[in-house]
C-alpha cells in the first residue's frame, strides 16, 4: 500500500471547451477541432473535516452518500478515487465552483471530472499523469454520457486546441491564434441526439448531396487546423462561414441560430457559425479586436441571445 501525505486543502481546476469545426461530420469519420475556453473555469476545492464527506455544489449541497440521479457519474468517480487512495472513511468537504453553463455543449461534465480528479490527487499529494487523468474522467463521462468520444475531457484539461477523429485518441494542436471568440446562447436547449438523427435521415434520402456536405466539412476543418497554427484569422472566418452553410444544408440549424449568426456578421464578425449539436444551442462569432467584439455582443443582445460569453486568445491586450 502506497502511503500518501494528506493535505489540509487541495485545489483542482479545469475549464470549458467549444467545438470550432467539424460538428456532425465527425460522426462520419471526418476530423473535428475543439478549443479550450479558459475564461469559463471549474474549480474543485477539498478540505479536511472531522467526519462526513460533504459536497457543496451549485445545484447540490449534501453528503456524498446521498448523491443520485444527475450526479451519479460524479459520485461513482469520487467513490473510486477514495478506493484508489484507500481513504473511504476520510472526512472532507468538496466545494465546487463553476462558471460553465450546463447542457450547452461546453463540456461541463468533463470539466467537473477533470477538476475533481486533480483535486483528489493534490489532496493526497500524488503524481497525476495525463493518461491517468483521462482514464479517471472517462469513468464519469461514461456514466453521464454513455459512450463519450474523449474530446471533451481532453480539451477541458488542455491549454491548446484538440484535434479529433473518431476511434482515434485526441491530439494537441499547434496554437498561434490571436483572435477573439464570442459565444451566444439561443435559449433553446440543443438536442444533439435529434440533430444526429436529422443528418442520418437526410443522408438516407439524399445520399450524394449530403455526403458532399460532410466531405466538405472535413476539408474545411483540415484547413482550419493550419489557420490556428499560422494565426490566419481572416481565412478562419471564411472557413467558419462556409462550415455554417454546410451545417445548415445538413438540416441542423434553427431560425434562432440563423438570427444570431446574421446579427454577428452584420456587426462585423469575421466569421460566425453554430457550434455543437445544433437545432438550438449555441453559436460562435470571430473577431480580431475588442471594439468589434463589443459591437457583436451588443448586436447579439439586441437579437435576443439569452447569454453571451467572450474568450480572448490575444496574447497582447489592446
């Protein structure tokens, strides 16, 4: 049995993610790119207590043994971590603080698993490899989502974009990007399962044209990979616009998404598209300066966006 030095307080952190390119086409073997969103943080803090294992989360305050339903993935993860450290009876308070919106395709469940795992390893002053971190996160993600691809867990733990192809391990990408992304919520819960079914149905009814859209989305994603390495923001914007057109043709846009995308473009966005599952959910817009970002945000507010977030990747603030 390995002896661990228990700390009085330990911290684990992670952040949100967003799919930049490759939605839906990734289901059919094309690549996808996910970007980290460091501004939208998730923090797990562990502190010792005399007795009991108390969880203090935004939507749950109670003991570990009472967690259920939507929290089953986290309960299983924490229980297995305690088994691993041979510390099932130890007393602690786990305080969770999150800026990541739930059910918006931003990786909130993966971020929670990554941050909590990091906190427990810090708590026991143990070394944590990235491979072990991803394996632990897969426990929670597998229970919460069934068969996760791994792209969420890889991106919320990374400071650089992640390149993903189905049935392959996510890979870190070269990142020399000086742009600003604005994300806006339509207020309509995205329905990924429904959207996947729409694309599948369209492929059955219009196999040639729909397959062409999927193939073209793959080509656009491959080009986007180079723009992130070379800081070619203008080209990335064009690629985003083209990707949205293909996603619209696949049938997974929505009138509210179209309204927000148009509002962003009219306000000066270099590119704009839906992100994630579609049929509601969230869109993203790209610019290269704070002045235009403010105009885009104002336009999105006027167009009825329910919530707006900004991620500035610029290395030198204006």
